[in-house]
């Protein structure tokens, strides 16, 4: 029997508000454990929650871009469960009156657009964090009350690769909106994946497994691939898929059973008595609409039209907002779109990746990068020296390109007399390559060019080197 894969994703996103959702404690990451708490986010008796309106403004932007219908009224509910890092033994969330419903997000599948439905976008507070140290577990309550939106998709995703595309597109949207930094290493974006298999001609979905402990988009894709295979083998052997929650074991590349899957009634939802029902008026929605920026897809189309870039280049440059912003800052100084694009998408990105950095934290000023590009264009340095010597130094920040040239003595040599001496020596010592070239093997000259470059310690102008060698060998 052939089976189809059905996937739904629940994505928790930390909002970029300065303070928590129901109190004025800071949301800054990495502070001393339990240093950002108060009676309200610790759930102490007599404390009351007060809704942070900045959270509403940020979440409205996300809901609008996801084409959701904004509710006229929303309500908070208590979601009851016990866990050591949940001091109240309940979480303030939203159940039947969420912020927004019935939206969608479009991904590209085999060069066609596929629409993935968004069931709901709702607000909730985060729990704390357990830190396991050997035989002990410590609790850090700093995250308690951190504002989240949960984005729940319809079961419209039919492969692990589609799930990966959906998450990548969603992250791009949220970071362009600046509603979240979506940093998975810091817990700003977390994903739970529900997956089931059913016969291809069946209208009824199979029993689903929820997979947790997914700390990267790659982990989501790998876990779903494994789980689809596990469920298929189980069904083909005549077994039943049990509705349960499973953990992804990254090292072993397997999912492991954790507990039976909870249903809504297990949480005993009821309206939060300490918060009123909130009305969302048209003015709030219009304010959010006016604040919406140019998103990645729109910016990509503009880059193609305005800067005559290919779809591929424009896609890379708009894949992250800080990169796209940086690119346009460079173009203000040097109006050479293709040349700047090649440097950013090539050597600069490679250098940042090697350092595990990105354009959000880059120290390199656009003025210094452009200065280096101009020196290469003008033949003052060659591209090899620029990539291997200048770029790493200026990415560190604080140094000027002109100072590095003096310090490292890497100015490009174009003097024909100086290069000619090195070329003559290379020709004398490489008789075989010389004969190969004279016998019609034109590529042989590239070996000779390389030897001259080596002899000049990489400073010779490659174009001048090739011209001199061709002239010498044809005489």
C-alpha cells in the first residue's frame, strides 16, 4: 500500500519586546539565573498580570503578514499542567479566542507555489528553563513570562523538505518584520512537528506522533524523515501507530517515545480570571499595517528589476534582512550592483561563515569593503590578496584597507620590467610546459602564470603576467 505523509507544525516564537508579556521584567538573554523575575512572573500569591501592549503591536504585524483574520476580541486562558520550571502550575495562553485565525504562508514546491494554511496565531507566556547537571536539575526562572506567539499550521505539509521550506520562509518573514530574532540557539524559535501517515486515497488522517527537542531546521527535516520511515514500517508490518509525543535523539538520529499525546481537555483550559477580554480595534490594525516593511520576496523582485541581478543572486542577498541592508549601504558608495553582489555572496559570506558570524554582527564597515573592491578594480591589489589578506583583517574591524596595504606590502605589481624578469626565469626552468604551449596546448600557459604569481609572492597582476608570457613564448 502507498502512503501519504501529513505534517503540521507548531512554532513558538519569542517576540522582541523589551519586557515580559504580563510584567515589566527584562527579556534580555544570558543574564544571571533568576535575576529577571518578580512576584508576577513567579506566580506569587497576590500578584496580578498586566498585559504588555508592545506585545500586541508585534504580534499583529506577524498575523497580518501571514494573511490571518484578526479577531475583534481575544481572551487569555489558563492552561493547567505541572512542570518544575512552571511556578504557577499553569501557563497563561489562548484557547478558543486567540489573536488571529485562518491565514496562510506560500512556499515554492517544484517551481510552483504551494499554500500552507495557518490555523491560528495566539499569544502566551513562556515557562522557565531546567538546567541538568549530573544528578541534579537547577531551575532558572528568567524566561518565565517571556512573550511568545504560537503559529499553528494546518496539516498541509506533505514532506520533510516542505517542512524545511515552510520554516525557512517563516523565519525570513519574522526577522524582516523585526518581531523576533528567531535565534534557535537562544530559544527564540522552537518547533514541534506533528506527523502521520495514511493511505494515499484516504480522507481520514492516521494517528499522529508529535516530535519535540528539535533545535534546528535540519533537525526538523531529519526527524520527520526518520519518523515517516518508522511509521511506514510499522504499518506495513500490520502494526498500529500510537498517538504519542516522541523526542528526537540527535546523536543517534532516531525518535524515542516520551509520553502519550495530550489533548486539549488534559490541560483543563478555562478563562484567565485576572485578565479582561481585550478588544482589538481597527486603529490598532491600521497602525500595524502602516508599520509593515518591504519583505524578502518583494525586495528580491526589486533587486532583480532595479539592480539587474539574477534571481539566484537576488535570492541570496535578500535571504536575511541585515545582508540586504548591508548590500544597499554599499551601493550608496559604489554603484556597481553585480560586483558588490559577487563579493558579498562569495568571499565575505564565506569568511563570516568560517567565523560562525553573520551580517547581524558584522564589524566591517561598508566604506572599507568598498575601498577594497575599488583597489582590486584599479589593479592596486589582486583578488587573491584581497580575499586572503585584506578581507580577514578588515572583517575584524578597526583597521583601514590602506593601512593593511602598507603593513603587509601586498600592493599589486604591474611593472612589465619586474614581472618580465620573473617570467624569463620561469620559462627557463619549465621547458616541458613551454614546449607543450608551442605544440598547441594552450592551457599549459596557466601553469606558467601560476609559477610567475608564486615567484612574485602573489603580487603580480595576473593579466599582465599572461600577456608577458604569451609575448615571450610567441617570439
